[in-house]
């Protein structure tokens, strides 16, 4: 376990809250740690558990060098148990939960707290959830359970109701950018922050996965679609490659830039490089700036609805949603822009 990663800059409030409760000996027996993925929930719980077990607990962080901290780093602390689906399995099995039950009922090796972390708690199957429920119903002294999940709605209500809740939300784009700028180049940060909806660890993952080039490809195809030079299917295929959710985030981001550019004098706008072409396309509007901005705002509402549809459990069809969104985009451009005139004035073939 890496003890130095968390708390991240966007987790300070949660850290203070938990630390206050721990110091006052009021920490709940079980805590449900929830929020979207990519926010560092597991790192937070790991660092906090290390602090709880640390033998030189003077500061607000684990010391990182005492015997206990070294054992935690090596994943071999006898009073810390980590539970997650086994490799290749989608579920947390009942045998795994039974091991935790045994652990909870043992006495602590170091004479202090005993901690069990259940990562991806929504993957508890019915039997393992019932087994865990018994442990939650009969708390033992100085034993703490942390259940971590991106999908709290999938947990049994009886489990949820026995846990204190600790929520994590995405930070502002400024905080997200600031953290990423210490790790990535500025142009990469510009690309991944909107695609990750300000979730810093997800953004880092996207940067590592080469999502930046794909995003440029998608926006280039969107620009061509706006000029009626490619069929809707071209950006639809690219959206499939980068993931439809990411494509919707790009569309939201680019339409925000366009609205800003349209409503301020184009010369003053500080549009980012990759969107410059598209801003030029939109400068050839045949309707008023106000009407164009309104059309884009309405389009953003459609994007927000589509995003909800994609996240719903009702088995959405991402490709169909994307086709419809991009068809609407090409209609918006056809009705608002003078593509022929723009091609002439820009000297394009
Ligand atoms: Zn320590």
C-alpha cells in the first residue's frame, strides 16, 4: 500500500472529519465510503487505516517509518485485512467474508485497532452480503470496517443502513487541473480534465491510455461534420473508440467553449488550440450570436439528458444515443452556419 498518496487535495474535508472522529474515539464501527470512480477513495481509506495503526501517531498522517507503517506498506499488517473480488472473479465470495468474520472476532495483534477494508463492496453477492450483515450487526470493540463503492445503490439497504456514510465528489476543474499539472504537460491536462469530468485519477488514467490523440481525432471529425464534409457515422465510429461517455464530455466541453467564443468578441477569446478550427467554423454563422448561443445551450441540455441515459441501469444503447446526438449536431450546423461561404472566405478548396 502506498501511504503517502492520500489524502489528496480534494479530500481534506473528509480527512479532517474522520480524523476528528477517530481522535475523539467516536469513529463508526462501519463506514460506507462512496462516490464516483477516479476520486481516490481506496487510497484515502488505505492512508487513513495506516494512520489508525501507526505507532508514532503525532501528526495528521501516518509516520511511514514505524514497524506498523512498514507492515502496512508490505500488505502484511496482521490487524489490517483487505477484501476485494479475487482476480478473474466479479464477485466477493462468502469464503472471503468468512475470513473477515474470523479476523473481526480475533484479538488485535498490536493491541490497537483492527481494520477490514472491503473494496468494490457492490460486488458482494447475496450470500456474502448476508454473512457480512451479521458482522455489522454485532460490532466488536476497536474493530472498524470500511466498505468502498462507486455504486452504493447496488448494496443491500440493510448493509447501507448500518454504515456511517462518507461521500466523495469530483473537485472543481481548477483543483483537478492544479493537481494534474504537477504530473502532466499542460496540453495533455487540457485534454483529459473535461473527458474525466474533473475526476483527477481517472484523468491520469486517460492520459496514460493515449486518450489525447483519440480526442483530437474526434474533434477533427466533429469539425468536418460541422462543415458537412463527412457523414455522421465518421465521428460516431470514433466515439465508439474513445467511449461514448467520454465523447459526450467532449461535446459538452467544446460547446461551452463555442458559447463563450460566440458571446465575446472572437478576437478576445482564448480558445484552446484544438478547438480553433471549430471556432472558425462557427464564426460563419448566418443567424445572430444570441440565437446561435441559445441553440448551443439547448444542445447542451440534450447532452446532459443523454449522459443520464447512458449512466442509467436501463440497458442503454450507446451507439444509438451517439448517432442521434451527432445527427442533431449536424442539423444545428446546417441551420446556423454558412458552410459554403466560410469555405470561400477561408480559402479552403
Ligand atoms: Zn507509523
